[in-house]
C-alpha cells in the first residue's frame, strides 16, 4: 500500500482519550499505553550526521530516544545519558545499534557536576571526539494544586537537573567542540505559556530559552551553533508520571490539532538543527506544538 502523500496532521497520531496509567518518577516508556511512536518504523536517514558523535541526555525514552534513533539513522554514534531507567535505555541502545551505529549508555544523576563530566568523558574515551550536545534531560514533578506545595527541595532539584546540568555539561563539552559543532537544548511551550501546577518546571524552561539565546551569541565567534526546540504536548513518560488520570486522558486535546504529538514528530527538528542544513541558524527556538504559537 502506497504511503499517503499529504497525510492529515490531525490524524497522524493517537488521539485522546488515553488509558489511565499513573506512574512514579522517573516514568517508564515501557509501561505506557499506547506506546509512544519514536520513529522506529518511519524515520529514514539521509546521512546528514554521518560519523559524528552526539551526546543525548535523557536519551532512554520520549523525545530523547526519538532523537537518538534519528541521529543514528543519519549516521551518528550516540552517547545516551539517563538516570536509572535501564530497561528503556537498553531499548534505545537496541534501535541505535540496529541502525548500524554505536550506542554508549551512561547512567547517573545529572544534578551532580561529576556525572556531567563523566558523560562527556565517556564520549571522548569511546569515540575520541564530540560534535553534537543535546541537552534534553529534565525532571518534572507531580502537578500541584497550590503554589505552596512546591517545596524548596523539589524546586532546587528541578533547577539542578534542568538548568544547572546544562551549564555543567556545556562547560565540560566545550573543550572538545570544534568549529562546526552544535548544541541543541530542549525547552518547552511552558517557557511561553506556563502551567502553574508545574511552575518549577515551566520556570526552568524559561531559563533554558534564555540560556540558549545568550550562549549562542558567545559561541558563534567559535563557530559553534546553539539552538533550542520547544515541544508542546508530546506523549512521553513525563505525562503519566506528572498528572492525574483525568489530565492524562485528555493530553493534547486542547492543541489546535486536537491531539498530543509523538516523539517521532519532534526528532526531525533536532536533526535539522544539528546538521549542516542549519549552518546559518543559531540562537533560535523552534516550536513543535501542534499549532499553538509560542508567543
């Protein structure tokens, strides 16, 4: 059967309601229903990242897994940084290696500077170089009803994982990034339209937007590009781990396309920004939101 030439984007992925599926933090892609589409059956590479080496943090599941797969099919070797979701990480390894590329798994907590250094060192020891840094890992806690429920410990952890780790990873990576290298950061529509129930997470995404645009100005003089991707409602483990069943069931329903996006629909933007096709693009935030304007 021939592939439809111009598929209706409203019908291209699973639509709500989704089944009830509460998860603990960190969430697991293996336990999600329906399983997210990370592009295993659909992504076709074109050699745009041939023989490059990329670090993808949070690469075990969700957007990170889709990016790791897409990078591999574009010819890159991938270092996959993740917290402790070993089953999910092994699945990412499988699809990267099935694409004919090498995957190196590095488990550990990026809230610790030493772990950020270990991730970069793993890339250099295994591959001898580093070309692309994807800062994608994020902590998102359970949705709260009142601002006062965002206690100091949780807020501190959210900022350590989501923001401080980006500073640390970038600092450790820069000695190895040569002209032509790129950094791609995952921010969010939450940076523009924050949900008060996850305000700590939303605030970090606003910080990442600023970090991306500021860093791009300095690194342009070194020939290194820095960009960001701002997903909207995407079907990833962050959703069942963070929201009650009634919110999970309706995830993405309010987007203009009336559904949540799939990780496979976000990954091609990372490929573009990491590739030579985007050689004159830096300091940009690209939204993947199902039709909701960022600003």
